[in-house]
C-alpha cells in the first residue's frame, strides 16, 4: 500500500491516484463517474463492515431496497461493485458467483437511474458495471488471476468468449485458439 496515506493524504486522493494509474487509454469514464467511484471507495474503506461476511445477503438487501428509499438501492449497487471489483476472491467460498454480483449491481444502478429521473452517472455505472469492476480491481492492485482459478477462468472464456477473460488467460501464459486446442505454457 502507498506510504503517502500514512503521511496524511485523504482516502479520496489516494483512490483518485490509484484510479488514474489503472485507467488505460481506452477507459471512457466520465468525470462524474470517476468522482463517484472515488467517493464510494473511500466510504467503503471507512465502513468495512458494509461488505463483510456479517452483512445481509445481496438478495435480501435488494428486496428491502425495492420498497425503500433511493439511497438503499444506491448502497446495494455500491456494495455489489465493491465486492465484484475489490473482493471477488470472497465469492469462491460462497454460494454465489461473480455473474450474480454483476447482475445485482447492474440492476441496482439501473433502478437508481430510473427512479432518480435519469441521473446520468447511474446509467453509466449500470451500463459499464463489469468494466468498472475490473478497473477497480486493477486500481486497488487485486491480482485478478489469484481471484479466479485458472481452470474456472478458462472454462468461462470457452463459454462466454469475454475479452477480459482472454486477457487474463494470456497474461497467465495460456495461448488461446478458439478453433483448436489451447496450450498452457
């Protein structure tokens, strides 16, 4: 972790720097989305129990948020994004997978967008949820290959052909040939 935090930088400035370093040239985050993510990460870091094992399930939180105020649905989206981007390894020990988390988070942000009369940042978060989760993982230096077992990642790539999975496999030394057999080096 960066020693500058110990020297008095704020969590928000730390997360801003981390996001800036992780963003690639093809990252198309708006300034509003980037600012939202920085604030969300800082809030999650201060309130670590929000995404912990003792938290209610996402499904129960979703049911509660449907009948509650808009902030409950936003908090659900934030929690799902934090889990998908920062804590994906925790999913290997539970009954849900990353696809489920992405679906809940995307739905929560879309619901916030719809119910808030079209606040654009929530539409962006819903539309690019998976890419943002990947960006957050890179920003906080989560080793994505450690979070997915290589065989599980390969099997998912064979089923879904997601470019993110292909990049992760190639980074791990797997030569991919969608037509013929694949070679592990």
